[in-house]
C-alpha cells in the first residue's frame, strides 16, 4: 500500500477531514528527547502547540490500515491539525458461543447501518469493520465520535445507526420485534454507552492547559528576564496580573463546562422499558440503549434519552430545547409501506424528512395517545453523540473558529511589532558591544527590548470592549453565547428576516372564508360560527384537520390551527382509555359543536337522531392524522361522524397544492385569479378539501394506509383567508436599516405573492420598485432547465410582450459613481423550488440574483441555510433574524444570527432576544459597531504604547541608561491599564448611520492613523532627548549634580564615577531619563484621547465619565510632579531635579505634541482623508465623491499618496458584490426583460453558463 496515502473521511460533510497514517519511530523520539533537554523544555511546548509537528517529529509515515497514530487536517479554510491514537476493540471478550458463530454474526449484517437487505449486506455489515480472523476492530476517537476501520472502503468511517440507508419497510419488518439479549450486548460493545458525556475537566487540567497558552509562556519568560535585571516590583505586578487573569479565565471556562454538563446531565440516566424478541418487556437504564432497541414510551411522558422513530401510537412533544419553539408538536407513527395501498416500500427513512415521526433526544414527551391494549413504541435510531442533541452539544464543545479579519490582522500587527523588536534587538547588541558592555548585560538588555515591544496586557485589553458590549446587550434583553461574534455584527450589511412571527404578528386573525359550491366561489363570509354552517363539510374540516391537543385541560398547538378552531367555537375532547374502548377503538379525539349552535327544531331527522342514540349529539371522531409537512405543504385527517358508516378525509394546506390534488371539475375556473387577489393584498390563504372514503376502509386499514392513498381525488371546498398583521415596529426598524444602507431580505415559508405584498407593506420594496419573479423549471423530458422571468405586477396580463409598457422595465441609471448603486429599482423574488434549480443549473446567475434578490418564499429550512451561504459567497456580512423554529441552520450559518425566542439562550443561535421584536437588530448592529471601533481604538493605543515605550528605552540604551522599575510600573499600571479599561466603556451611538466601520486593522485610514502618531511621538521624544543635552546647565548626571541650583559648580573625577556605578549600576537617574519619562507619560494620555473616537459609532468620549475622570486625574498628577517636584515621589520614581525653566520647556513640548497629534487624528484624518479617500459608499466600500470616473479617482489618489499605506491603489472594489454591481451597470442584458426565458446550456455541469432567449 502507498505509504504517502491520504484519505478523506466525512466526505462532503461540514467536518470533512484529510487523514494520514503514522507509526512511532524510536530514533526520532530519542532525537526529540535530546532536543527537549537542550532547549530547556521549549521544544516540548512547541510540539504541544503544533500537533502536526509533534507527529512528524516523532513518527514515520505508514499505511492508514496498519498505522498507530492518525494525523487529521480539516479541509475548510482554517486547515486545522489534530492527531489521534489508534485503539483496538477486541470482540473476543463478548460472550458468543464460538469464534465460528461470531464470524457468522459479523457477516450477518447486524450492522453499522443495520441493514439486513441481502444486496446491501456486504456494504453495510459490521464485518467490514473487522478483521474476521483476529476479531479485533481498529478505531480512533475524534471530537467524541468513534471512527472504525472499514475493510470494504479501505478507510475509517463512523458508526451509523438506523438513520442512514434503512428503508421504512425494514424498520417495520426487521426491527419492530426488538433485539435478543445477545445481539443487544454485542451492539453495546460497538456503540458504547448511550450518553452525551460532557466531562468537566479538573481544575488542575484546566490550569495546565491555560498556563501553557503561548501568551502566558511569553509572560513567564519576561518575568524571569526582569527578575535577573532586578526589576522585582514590576515582575511581581505582572505575575499578580497574570494570576488574576488565569483565575478569572479558569472560573469562566469551568462555569461554562459545568453549565453544559448540567444541561446535558439532566435526565441523562432514566429507567426505560424495552421490548425483546419474545415479546417480553425488560427494564434497563437509558445508558444501555443501542440502535435497534424497541423502547416503550410511558403514558405520562418522559424526556427522550435517544433519537427514536415512532412505530405505534401518537406522542405530543415539546421540542423547545432544540428549536426554541414552545408550541407542542404532535408526532405520529411512521407510515408502514408494506400495508400501504400503493406500496412505496423502497423509501429510505431519514430523521430530517420524517421528523414528524421521530422523537429527538432531549425533547420532552408531554403525553402519549394509544389505542386499547397497545403500547406506544419507538425504535431507537441514534444514541449518544450521534443524536440531534449530541450533535448540538458537539457544536458547542468543539466550535468552528470564527474567521474574522480583525483577528487575522491582529496577528499580522503583532508580527510587525516583533519585527520592530528585532531591529531594536540588533541595535542594542551593536551599541552595547561598541560601548564594551559585559556579555550578560548585553543578553538581558537585548531580550528586554522584545518584552517591551509585545505588550503583556494586550489580550485582556482586546476583550474588554467585547465584555462591556455583552453586558450592555444583556441589559436590553439580548443574550449572547458567542461573544467574539459581537465584533462581527458591527460589519453586517445585509439582514435576512423570517416573515411570520418576525416581521408580522405571530398569530393570524381569521379575516373570512370563501366557500365553493358547484365549482363556483360564493361571496366571502366573515362569520364561520353560525347555525347554517354547523353541519357543513367546510366546518367539519376546520374542526378536525389540525394538530391541537389538550395539555392539562388547556387547548394548545400550532397558533394557526388554534385560531381556526376558536373561530368555529367547537369543543375538543380527548377520550380516556375507557371511552376509547366504548367507541370500539375508533375515536381517540372527539370534536363537537356547542349545544347552542345545533339547530333546535330541525323538522327532518331530529326525532330519528334521538331514537338512534339517546343524547342528540353531533360529534366527529378523528381516526388518523397525517401531520403538516413543510415539504408537502399540507396536512390531512381521516374522521368519522358518530353513527356514519363511511369515513371522511379532510385536507388543508397551500392553495396551489390542494387544488392540484382535487378533481379538476370541483376547482373553480377563476381559482387562480381569486387566489392572486387575496395574496396580493397580503392575506395568508389556506385551501380546504374533502372526500368520502370507501366503506371497505376499516379502522385497522386506516391506521396503516399511506397519506398518498388518502390525499387524492378530493372535492375542493373553498378558501380560508387569514390576515397576518405587520408588527407595529417593523416598518420603522426596516427604515432605520435602509437609512444605514443595510440591505434587507425576506426569507419565508409562506406564499410568494403574500411575501411580496408584506415586503411592500413594510417598506422592504418601495412603491415605485419593480419586482421580477424568477420561476425556474428543472430539466424535463430531455429539455434543459430554464428560468421564466415575470414582472410581478404584470403576472395577470396576457403574455404578449407588446402588452407590457416600456416603463414596466426598471430604470437602470448609468452612474458617474458607485454612490447610487442601490437606486437601481428592481428586486428579484423566487420560491424555494426555483432557488434549488438555479443553484444547481445556473451557477453563474446566482451572484447576480443575490445582488437584488429581496423575497425568497416557500423556503425549506436547508434552503434558508443555502441562501445565507450564497449571500456570504459574494462577500456580504449576513445577519439572520428568525423565531428559531425552522431557522436553526440559517441562524448558525449567518455572521450574526438572532433568535426571537423567549428562552433565555436558544442554543440554535449566537444571539437570543428576549423581546420578540426585530428592534433588537439595529441595537445589536449598533453595539457591534461600537465594540468593533473600541477594539480598533484599543489596538491602536496598545500598538502606540509599545512603540513609545520601545523608543524611550532605545533612546536611553544609546547612553547605557534605562527606565527605572517604578517608572515602568507607573506607566504600565497607573496609565496603561486604567486608560485601556476605561476607554472601552463608551456606549454605542444612539442611531445607525450609513457609514460602516472598517473591517480590518490593515486598512488605509487605520495604518495612516497609527503611522502618523508613531512619527509624531518619536519626533517629540527625540526633540526632548537631544534638546536637554544642549542646555547650558547640562552635564553627565552624578549624585552630587544639582541642576536646580546652577550656582555651585563641582569638579568630578573618574573615581567618583566608579563609586557611583555601585550606587546606580543601571544608570537610571539622569537628565535624559527624566525628560524622556515625563514626555512619554504625557504621550500615552495624548494618544489615548486622540484615538478615543466617538461619533458616528460610539458616544463621544466626554460622556464616558470614568475615562474622563481617569485621564484628568493622571494629567493633574503628572503635571504636579513635573512642575512641583515632591522629594519622596522623585525618589521612588528615580527622577532627578531639573531647572524650572526646563520643566516649562517640557510642558510646551507636550502641549505642541498634543496639538499636533489631535489635529492630525481629528482634523486631517477625519475631515480630509476619510472624506476623500477612505469614505465608503452605501454598500460599505470606497466612495469616490468626484465627478470623474471612479477608476481615475483611485489612480489619482494612488499616485499622490503611498498606495501601500492608503490601500486605495486597487483597481476593483474589495467586495465581490461591489465589483458585480459595477459590471451589471453596463450589462445591456440585465435585468432580464419581461416574459423572457433563460435556458441552461446542455453542458451546464462543465461551464455553468446560460443563454437568454426571448419568447415572443
């Protein structure tokens, strides 16, 4: 086998990885051990931080099949390395009678995918995971998932349960009987314990992990260095700060682990009943469950310990833990294809597509429904970390790193500082050698320069802004489980909104009904609750076709169903077990009208009714329910009126879908027009249908019939018109976002025209804007895929192009600049089916449609996620706001996902708003922008602090001096720490502005800002340093120098100097040191004020009272000790006495420095450069405010400014969507004309191109 082989595991999935095999090498281990000893353990640390180096340094390549260690690398943009040790699972320990029977069992297909189908046997049997002769299986564990060696595919693969490749037929035929005890024990050996184990690491383990962080190792190195240089106080202060930092970090990490552990551990071990093969029921612990076990769901409910598919009975489940949706969901048993009329036996079971029949781990079964003598049973399909809850916990335990430009730039910046430190390092060595300094001193001083350049407080300083922002968000009811995303929210330039419950009110109000009689629509009626309609099929459908249930006497379920049921005023009763027996096991749920609605004196039939059954009741029993499916867009029930021979089927759902399943002769001719009229007005329309079932359909047959056999050949009954009112705050919030040039997009599961209407009502689409509907059709009958373009308002017109006035085509202005890009007045709208076809067959159109796509209707949950990805692919920073129910994937995928859930922290999204209102979106973006600008301010300040201190020390090294221990302490603790933690306190600006903050540190404006301040600070420090030497009173300082009293001139000789060296061997006390100390101390404060920007992203810094007070206090203190020296302070800070005239001169230098710094930062940078070069247009990239073509403007600035510093020499805008917008401005074929068709070329797979054909 190829030794250099590389294989892929989890192919095509989110956690796809490359895998390489290695074996331990003794000689390499010996060499590494020697290296570790020689480097004093540093090599060991390096190998600890770098798994790739660790494996390559100690192992040799080997075939993956026989290796001892595997090296894994993710295939995403992060390319992260992991390593894992291969372990052996011995099956010989398992109590099976003989090796022969063992190998039979192995090849029997009791399986990884647990498939007993003979054709699949070789592919899926566990035999592929083992070497039959040795009965040993090789595996490794990565991120809580076990990967076993699979001989068939010659690769490692994770153990699958019944959730993949198992048909619905085999679930009933092969698995519904349960497992034998031997088989159960065997599977348990492979699948392991059914638990989601979140081990809380011991404090010691966490401490070691935290302390071995590269940053703390650097701190340790610095402390040792300072101690050897006798900077004891400063070293001690840094040690104390590091300990506090480590302890707070340990506390928060451990707290998170404990919280997660408690969340998972709740009810993780319960006693459950399982059915064995011989019908016996055994009680076991939930930790012993394995895929294939048949679990009995108790009558009073339980918390699910695994994922299981329901095969008997009905359950009412609260899934809020997974979805954030607190409405109970009804789960029914999986349709059994073997007794199905049509017999679609080959449909594969999938927990996602069959989620209405699947009970997920961690969800609460509130109550169960069953029929006399039958248990409610479910087959275990997934256990442990494979369950939906397990995957959720894994995503929290092993989050994907957040790739944000700010963090990448921060590392680049640190590298630049290290490079600067390198220059100082070399300078110090050369200067010291020239001055004949001792070797030991040279080493310490040159290394000291490096510790000065990389500031120890940087990580703490960088997180301060985010921590404060998180605290402010919590005050306004927004909870955050991923704090680093707050900064990213400052970059959002597009927000997707779910419609129902997000933009509009959660509940729908019944506006009216429009019944159909003799294939004709009657006029709309408002009141459904009347005597005339009480026994009509229309009302019977409203009464029975829903998923409502009584929980502790209160009617609950889907809000839409609830509204409809309340509108007819009926009563729902759930039968007890005794009553179910009375009703001949037919009616578990009964609905009936209130007595006052039943006609009292109906001449015909009333007496007969009374004779037929003593109580004159009219009630309907719901016999079978086919729950609502978003994929099918409908739900149906089978019901029977008490006393009737035949059963009835009722169906409700999306009008287009229902009409297609009805007899054409029962659907009114003007159905399409009536539907369109309602949807254009923004109503939510639901259609109803009914048919009488054949009398041969018995109760038992109905329980096993497929929904397709019921849902056809129906009679169309009419429409229910629901009004979905906009939330009061919606239009105002969207207007704020538009003013801030943040694009808004609607993603909904509702009807297209309703969505377009709501988009117009809330201001997402302006009245004068045109809406182009893209209707994509997949390839069919040898014809290629195509897109038909309609203009929404012209949908009802005839299909002659001449009928559309020329003004119907949107105006596309040819702009002189990119300023008005958003003014191109057209929007695309499409449904989920069209979106899927476009993604598959028209890849090159996707970016163009993303640029102006505003309404995406009838979108399935996974399509919402694909839309977010498509928008991110054209470089949008995407926010997503939804109610959490079916938006989980999209909320996680977006840069900033906000769930409007009442649960304090919906695990589905990084942000959760307690108030179910979209007003949280602008608040989050404002706080994000403030946090981002704070991070920039702090970073710039820390960079300047490093450079100022570095330059001070370099200047002093030139005269073999340095700053003193307490001078370092005063600068780092009293000035830097206080300033950093108070300058981060500025709250966010009160409104969103059109301007967006830069996304990275390496941008023209920021670089210019930092470089200009560095030059100014270095200039004024140098001025003070060299000017003091020119003073008439200046001399090389010695203990008896008295520059304050220049009258007494003293003679000095070398012997005195030698004595002095013993007193102050570091030569800290001198005039240059005092001058540099005072000027640099003021410079830190000047830079802090210059960088503390307020408007337009943060409140002005004078409103940050802590910062103002700290800066004033420090200014007064330093001014005081400079102008009026205090002997004790001078002694501690090792400051020497200088003439008063020089003190005033230093003050003048500082004032001029302050004036220049603040003028350059506030006036020149903000007023001139920012407006002309760095200002961004509405989309958030560069705006060119001159009337020249954009490119000339760039070139002009590129020539007159340093392109590398200003970053404006590029020919194309940075973001793909900006570049695309420029291209589309001059594209004559875009937007597509009305009534045209775009066809995919035959070779779409190869080039993905399309052509536009106008249909006349």
